[in-house]
């Protein structure tokens, strides 16, 4: 009994750790899982080669940067960028941490995009890590409260009740809404939810029309990242902070008026991650493996004989 109580206290303490960063594991998993289905064959090959040896796919290592945050403290500040309480993003004003300029999620996306571009050109950095960081940060920057207000740490120190559970506003956006949707509509199954979102992207209605617009974010990771951050702070102001005050209770009304935005941000992040990776790896040289056309030629020759 004593042990049980101890275990519960321990779990409860862990569960209520003060700050969380990024979509929860579910959000990141879906972003990467969906992104993988839109990779060109070049990008798919490069990603496969760069993944850690024991990884099943990119989705399975998409939360790696959250797992190493405690050991590699320097990386914590790369998960977000906040503004001084205003509803627009300004790179020069906002992208810094503890006085170090160019240190925030926008700079990190630029950084790891540029590192991945050295693939096949004697890279100086560990590109396995660069890939996992980039995939994770493109997800993070789409979570509106990853570009929130600095004073409340992107909602991390705004305590709220999610139905009858005590949590904070940041976590409502990282985890609670995603998990509720997954439970209510997809039997708690992550893969089913990811498939459903992909089907929505591929459908001819609303979302299909938006995909080109989502991809059109300039020619480089930097321009794109600045755009994503601007979108996030606007959504943070219009939706995430709206109707919220400390210790308020958020429930059905908040959920039903925000969940479509949560899903759209996950879909956008996926499409944009795929686009970035496709661009980064668009120029990779063919390896020594024979081209399909050569194989077909030799097959047709042997058929001729
Ligand atoms: C860029 O990547 C390197 C290697 O991971 C890291 O040491 C550095 O802090 C990163 N800087 C930014 C702004 O992401
Ligand atoms: C690159 O990073 C991965 C993940 O941290 C690690 O497992 C691997 O050993 C690193 N590779 C090199 C050559 O250091
Ligand atoms: C989802 O369902 C599981 C299993 O029934 C439950 O433990 C969990 O609290 C639910 N989560 C949410 C956010 O509703």
C-alpha cells in the first residue's frame, strides 16, 4: 500500500512537471508519419540513410529532441520563440534566448536545413541529429503557443482546468486536445487519426485546395520558418489565449471551436516538412545502383534473344 501511494505520488509529480515543449508525442508522430507519405524517392532514400539504425521510420524518432532536452539543455530554447506580448512576429526582435541572438525555433529550422543541405558534400555536423531536429521543430513551430507571449512562457504558466483535470494552457494545445480528439473519434488510435488527416489532405474539398498555398512559403527554410511563426502568434492571439484566464475551466466550447485548427496545423506541418525535405534532397546524385531504365533495357534485350 505504502509503495502504491509512493508510485502514485511519483507519477503525479512527473505528470505535472511545469513546462512542456512541443506537440506531445502524438502530434509529432502524426506530423512525421503524414510527411513521410509525401516524400519524393530521393528524399525517401536520404531520410532512410540518415535515420538511426534501429529506427522504424522518421515518425518513430520525431520526439527525440524532447527526449534529450534534459541532458542537452542548450537545445531547450530551440523549441519555440515568443513575442513581448504582441500578436505579430519580428525575427530581429523576438529570436533570441538569454541575450544570445538568433537562438530560437526559427533559427533552428534555418540551421538544420542548411546542415542537411551538406548531405553528400562532406558534412561537418551529425545529419542524423539534424534530420530529427528539423522534423521536430517544423512540428513545434506550428503549435500556436510555440510562438506565444514571453511573459507567460507560451501559456506554460497559465493554469487551467481541462474539464476536471488541472493542467496549463500550453499543455492543452500540446496534448489534451489532440488526445481528446483521438479518443472521441478514432478509438484512441494514433495511426487511424494520422490516416484520417492524410485522407483529408488528399480529398478534393477544402484541404486539397489549400495544399499548394501551404507549400508556397518562399525558397528556403528561413523564409518558411518566419512565415510559420507569424501564423502561430496570430492563432495564439485569435484562439489559444482567447476566452482564457488563470484557473478557468476549458471544456466542450473551447474544444469544438479550436480542434479544427489543431488538426489543420498538424496537416500543414506535415506538408511543409515533406516539402522542405523534398527540396533539400532534390539534387542528390544517383548512387552506383543501376537506373530503372538500364534494367528495363537489359530485360528487353534478353527478351529479344
Ligand atoms: C545549430 O546546430 C548545432 C548542432 O546541433 C548546434 O550546436 C547549434 O546550437 C545550432 N544553432 C541553432 C540556432 O539552431
Ligand atoms: C549521430 O547522432 C546519433 C543520434 O544522437 C548517434 O546515435 C550517432 O552515433 C551519431 N553519429 C556520429 C557519427 O557521431
Ligand atoms: C483517453 O482514453 C484513455 C483510455 O480510456 C484514458 O485513459 C485517457 O484519459 C483519455 N484521454 C483523454 C484526453 O480523454
